[in-house]
């Protein structure tokens, strides 16, 4: 049975994947200048699909199905969310909910992910 920490880490990981799905489905409509900032459609879709894949991989790792550096990956995704969030505030004076969600979800996963027992 999963612990509360494991369940919260799993939920945060799935939230990261969900942000990637939102990025793909409505991101370009909400932020029409977004693909240009990612170097074009290829960079735009690489970011969205990469976040989906990373979120699913993190979810599997929090359940013990995969062995990944969960904390490092979660903090990397949180950092990417922070960069996009800060850039949106700085360049457009707007609150980017999805980037903020990725930032918070990544930090939560990093803080609560179950640690491997010391050997």
C-alpha cells in the first residue's frame, strides 16, 4: 500500500504530465507567441510532449516501477516551469498558470518523493 508521501509524489507527477497535455492542446491558442519563443513548432511540441513523458516517467518512478533520479528530474522540471513563469511575467506582465503549476508540482514531488533506503 502506498504511503501518503508516495501518493502525493505520484499526484504531482501526473500533474506535471497534465500540464504537458494542456501545453499541447490549448497552449498555442492561449499563448500565440509561444511557439516562436520555443524556436518554432518543433521546439514547442518537444517541450509539451517531453513534459508529458517526463511526468509519466516520474509517476512510474514514484511507484517504484522505474529507477530514476526523481528529485533531480522533478527539480529540473520545476526549474523549467520557473523560467517560463518568470519570462511570462517579465515579458508580458501575465500570470502563466500552467508554468506556475509545473513549478509547484515539481517542487512538491522533489520534497515528498519516497527516498530509497540507505544501504
